[in-house]
C-alpha cells in the first residue's frame, strides 16, 4: 500500500513542477497573475528563484514519500492536493489555448 502513496506524491510533485513552469511562461507573457503571495515575492525577486523553489518542493515531496507511513489522512490530504493541482494545470491549458 505504501507504493500507492508514493505514486500519488510523485504525481503531485510532477504537477507542482509543471505548474511552476507553466506559471513562469504565463507570467512572462502577462496572461496570468500569481496569487500565492509567497511565490509572487519569489517571482518578483527573480523568476529563476521562483522555479528553483518549485523544483525543491517537488524533490521534497518525492523524498517525503519514503519516510511517511501510509495513513488514510495523509493519503486524503495528498489526493486533495493532487486534485487541486490538476484543476490548476487545466486552467493553465485554458490560457495556453487562448494565447497560442
């Protein structure tokens, strides 16, 4: 069963990184805004810092998957976060379709 949580965390980390890349593209084309105040500060300071933090968070999620036991509340939270990131990535697809 731990494999399931590891896979969910891997998907979440990939979606997080994809969100970072697509957000960076959208911000550079002025078609979206960053609503996360922490990430906005990082992007305003330097876009590479923004993307580096997203990468570090993604790697952290993968590493975390090796240390957390598979408990229902952890799995539920992870699934919820994954669903949210799927919606965010879908919204990215909308502006990409409009832009290109």
